[in-house]
C-alpha cells in the first residue's frame, strides 16, 4: 500500500489490483494525572505482574480531546480533573485497533481537603489504580524498571511507549 490523495488514502502497489482504501484513525487520549508530588497510574488485569501505566481512553464523536480527558479520568478512576490544567504533550501512533494516542498532562482537582483525591476504580476498565510518589517513580531506572510504592513493587511501560515518556517527564527525567 502506498499513500495517495495527500495521505488520506492508501492504494495497492500492485498494478493489477489498484485497490484504494480510506483507513480511519480513532483518537485516543493517554494522561499523566498529577496531584502535587503524586501521579495517578492504573493497571488492567491482563497486564504483566506489577505493571502500572497512565490512564487512557477513546474520544467520543463530537467531543473535544480536553472533554475526553476529563470524562475518561473520572469514568475510570473517579478522579476529577481541573480542565484549565490540561496540557498537550505528544502523540504516538498505536495500531490497536488503528489509533493515534494523544498524550496529555493534567492536574487532579482537590476534592479531599488537601489530601490525595479518593480513587473509585471502574472494574470493567481497570483492576487497580493508585497514587504514586514522584520520588518512587524517579527510582525506576536505577532499579531496572521496578520500584516500590507503599510496600508494593511496580513497573511502568518500556521506553517505546508514550506512557513511559509522560511518566518519566513528569518525574523529572526521560
């Protein structure tokens, strides 16, 4: 397949075929949510043991990416986002299914009188979600991608993933 029509379509490179397709891209957001020196990370039951990552989700039709950030973070974790804090960071093509991951940083609203906002996990989406201290996240490189947070070992996705860049950038390295 070769790009044609200014990249909006792909055409089979075989002269006998010439089939033209118009692939779609589904925008998905991925967010490093912080509250002071903590960030919110979650995990799916199907992931490798101790793997935690940024929360993510797909944009709905007619929804801005910022609205998606606010909605998805609340749906998956119960954590409310300050809309004015949402900042675009970077993107990454993601082939599952045919997505463009759009990375953001956002701050959680103070909904717990200065203490960490309470988490209410949507068990259809996540197995667990926790607040992780910046100093623990920053230790990941030194300990071979495994660190400890409140007596549990955890790891984050590898360098290939946008989640790694969002998390390590927030932690002050990467």
